[in-house]
DNA sequence: TCATCGGCATCAGGATTCATGATTGCGCCC
DNA sequence: GGGCGCAATCATGAATCCTGATGCCGATGA
């Protein structure tokens, strides 16, 4: 009875999916096969890795421990493969990255331009979506990494801080608010405001901020289409609160402008963006290179905003 | 074409032996098999790992690099195996136990430490609550067992005596009362005293004791948060009466101390703790083992208190 | 309380992979 | 040039892996 990396991969998939069936689907296998592999491991060690209680499987402490060790094995193994593969070719291959709309509006374009110029052989695919779907896709291994708002940790993901950016108010320029001047929302009187739907992690942050700081809301409009929201703001007396990073290029634009931008003040509000990647893998060289460009681009605009002393809400 | 740990082992052996034949011998394989495995790796990566020049094989730079990465993989993999094998002993399953705060403060921690070391496979869940909710949860079958103060029997429960512990007075050390010296409450003059709410079964015991023994109460403060109560006592001239078991570790603590502890004397007052479990079930092996550890730990501190001749009130 | 359903375990078969021993090819030394 | 040592190759039998079907259990909902 020989242990194989297949065993480990299937176990890791089962652990992360909390389901043999889902794991099989992810790893191009069958439920039966997954079941047999895991039983094989359990027999070899004489330890139960999952508690089967009819409907669902849940890891035992031994399973938890083995999982932590296994993702290490997979990561190191991947590093081994990369080490030898680098003797064959330079930077190429395919890379799939998930980004939330905040990233795609201002940061993506210049980062992409830089990257494709430097690495013409890399096939780049960008997926734009919201945090929920992106998280799932990273978990499933469909994405090399994703940038999403900070949320509670999820099984099978490694995450690290990517950037912090202030939330800013966006208003129709016809209102005459001085561009880039920090504002207290409560001073603006009852607001007609565009917010994302509850699926979006930012919604809760915003509502908490409104409630805690006496912001009067006249009308709430749910709109998950960010670009549409900005266009809507430019044509009506609605305003929107969006991550500053999203407006980075607009902020520096000279007059005349359709929209004015205003960091929230008293207190400021910021949002943390995190990088998530599958815990069992390491970033491919191409993905790592792109991430570095993306990060550099995201921080290029830091200086236009007031310093954020306070941690994010 | 799936990569396997066998590939890696054979490659490592070949690298170290500088010979396929010797490697085969070391790994209980044949020269042919080693040759095929290594060719498989080379094909997969499109890189040559060994230079074959008739008589002997010598690693290429790619082979050197892969070797260094591979021994890392083998090391990490072995660590994974060791991690899970240490779980080979003891019981398994899940166990949910309800404890009153009296138990969680001094007894729980050492008992838990002993238990998880002996039974790493058991998923332990501890619920801290008061007698009412705990009794309900045992009745509902949500808990394997609970430790609660002695009360009237409830249908659907089996109970047995778990421990008897004296009630003790706890006072701010600044009062200068000699630590561990038994006291008559009535001798202390009018008391400012912290007591649990009426939901707590001990409240009635205490009030009965006060009335029967001429204890003068200047102020009563209801506080169900046990830890908070102790902290409050340490900062004010209030005192509290709590089960001795709760203060077991504090009792043995050397000076300097924030609190002094005093068994109630003339007459002593004790409280009985009982084990309750669903009458329709028997204790799971894990629960029984944990109970035994808990009981042992609870009795480990018996000697620090005066002998209780009298039955509890 | 019963029927239904989702999900895992088990089983037998067929496909695939793996290991083996024999044989061949290559370079070296005598 | 003929042994000699070692790796490559090949065909075959063994072990394994994967699959689809089926059974079983607990959860869910009427």
C-alpha cells in the first residue's frame, strides 16, 4: 500500500469542500473514488479523518491536523515542480485572476498594460465579480488569486492584506461641492444614496457607518452595477459612496468633470482589500509577477487621500 | 500522467546513489523500474535530470535543483504522516458537556489538558451556563452530561452526586482577613455582599443561611457574572460567597494575593454538585472518560478545605 | 409518522498503471 | 575486439485505480 499525492489531493479537496461528492467533482474523480482513497489513508494510519454522520462529513481533530500538514506537502511539491520547470522556459503559461469592481475601474488597466508588455508569453484572464463568487472560485482552484474585501476567514484559503483605501462620496459635479474636499456625511442633510446589495460585503460597513454617525438617508437605491451607479450619480441628485481606489484616476482628472469626489471625514471610513489564494498552492511565477504590478499600481495613488490613522470599521 | 511520491523517492535514491541499479536495490525495486520512473519525470517536465554517459549517471543542474526540492517534499510528507499517527491512541467521537461557572474557573482547565492529551481524537465542546439552561439542554439531548447544583429531580434525567464543596467567603485582600481562616459571617458585622440572581439555585441556599444564622446584610448586589463578581470584590469592600471548588487554584496561590478566601464556619455551608444526563442514553465512552478526569480533578482539591461533617443545607 | 432525498459505503468489473525479467545498446577497460 | 557494467527498452503478468450500480443512513418535509 503506497501513499500517493493523489491521496493527499483528494483528501485536501474533501476537507475543504466538506463533501466527498463535491471533492470528486473538483478533482475530476468520482465520489466512489474519493471515498476509497480516504478510506485507504484512514486504514494506513488506523485513524479516522472524517466523522461520517449520514448527511455530511466533518473532519476529526486528526483530520484537521493532517490537513494542515497536507497543504504544506502540496505547496512544497508544487515548488519542486516549479524549480525544475524553470530550467525549460521563461515566464509563460496561463493565469486567471479574480478582481472586484473596485479594482477593475482604475487600477487594472495600467497594471495590465505594464504586465503584458513585460511578459508577452503569459495568457492573462481577468474575472470580474463580487466577493462571494470570487471566494468560491479561488477555493475551487479556478483562480490563481483574487482581490476581495476583508471578510471572515474561509476554509482552504490563505489571505493577506493587499491594500486599504478610504471610502469616498461621489456626487454630480453640478452640485458644486469642491472636488476632493473631505466631507461629513451628516452635514449634507437627507441623502439620496446608491448602495450595493446585501450580498456585497461593503453594504454592512456602510449601513453601520450611517447609523453610527447620524447620516440621514432620504432614499436608498440598491445597485450592484458600479459603473452604472456612477453614471446614475452623474445624471441625478443621488450620491454614492465607493472605495477611493475605484476613483483613483478620476480624482486626478482636471476640470471640467462630471463628478466630484470627497473622502468621508469625521470620522473617515476605510475598507481593507485582501488577497486570497488557495492554501494548497503557491502563486505561479506569472501570478506573483502580476500581483506585484497590481500592488504597485494600487499604492501609486495612496498620496491623493488623507492619511488614514484609524483602522477600518 | 500522475506524479507520485514513488517517483520522487526513486529519483532521490538515484540522485544520492548516482546509480539506477543501486537506487533500485535501496528502494526495493528493479533497475528497470527506476529507469522508467525517472524517464517519466523527465518527460513530464521536458527536462533532463541525469546525464547518461555509458558507465555512470550524473545529475544535471536541473537534477540538482529538483533534488533539493524533493528532499523537502519527502521531509514535509513524513511530518504529515507523523502528525496524524500521533492520533492513533485513545477514544474518538464528539462530546458536548455543560458546566456551571463554578466548574469552569478552576477545575476545567487542568481536566481538559489531561483529557485532550490522552484522547486527541475526541472533539470536545464545553458549554458554560447556569443550572436552568443546562438542565434543559441535557433534557433535549444536546449535552452528553452537565454538572449543576443539586435541585429537585426533573423528568427525563438521571442524576448522581458529583461533588460537595464548601461555600467560601471571598474578600478583598486589603481587608487583612487571614487567608483560608474559617469565619462566622455573623461576626463580620453588616455585609455588602454580591449574590447570584434568583434564577440561580444557590441564591435560595444563601438567603436561607443568612436568615438562619443572623448574618446582617447591609447591601445586596445581584451579579450573575462570576468572574466579574470576583473582580468587583477585589476592587471594593463588597464580599462574595462562592463555591470553594471555584476558588481551588486561588486557595493554593502564594501571597501576594488580591483576594482572601474563608470557609464559612459555625455552621459550615456546603453545596452539592450533581451530574445530570439524559435518562434514555448512556454516557458515551468519551464522555465517561472525561467525566472521570473531571471528577478526579474536582477531588484533587478536597484536602484544602475543612472536613464537612454536616450534610449540605 | 412516513416517504423522499442527498450523500457516503460497498462491490464487482474493466481499464490503467506498475513492476518485473529478459534483452538490447552503449561506452569503457583490458 | 571481446568481455563487462550499466541503463534503455519491451512485453507480460500483477496490482491498482476508476467507475457505475446499489445499499444504507440520517435529514427533511408533508
